[in-house]
């Protein structure tokens, strides 16, 4: 960095990298929010359907069966959703780091 032009070039590149990172951040958060919203809606709909099934159950055994099926399905759905959201956060971090990769020293 011997000249003012070199410093201006570096400053411009850094500003562009920050802008790219913020764009990635915004898009990533929007994706995560959409995914969470869709999951919440689906969970609510499934819960409502189970309540209707429970209301129509004629025996205690059927109530227990419906509840057990729902609990298993809800747990599996939560685990799958948590994994998916975790992956989205990892992808977000990777995308935000991409503009700055050129600044990092190359490892051997």
C-alpha cells in the first residue's frame, strides 16, 4: 500500500465485501424465517387435526393411541426441523464468509 490509490482500492473492496456479506445475511435470515413460519403453520394444523381425532375417540385406548402417534410424529418433526434449521445457519455462515475468503491466508 504505497499510494492513496492502493488504499482507496482496498477500502472499496472491503466495502463491497461487507455489502455482499450483509446481502447474504439478509437472504439467509429470510430463508430461515420462512422455514420456521412454514413449520409453525404445519405444526398448528397437525395439532388441530389431532384435537379433532381426540374429540371423536370413543375409548380411552383410542385416545392413548392417537396421543402416542401424535407425540412420536411431533418429536420426529421437531428433530428434523431442528436439523434443517441448523444446516441453514451453517450455510448462512459460509455464505457470509465467502466475500472475505480472499483476505484469509491459504492453508497447506
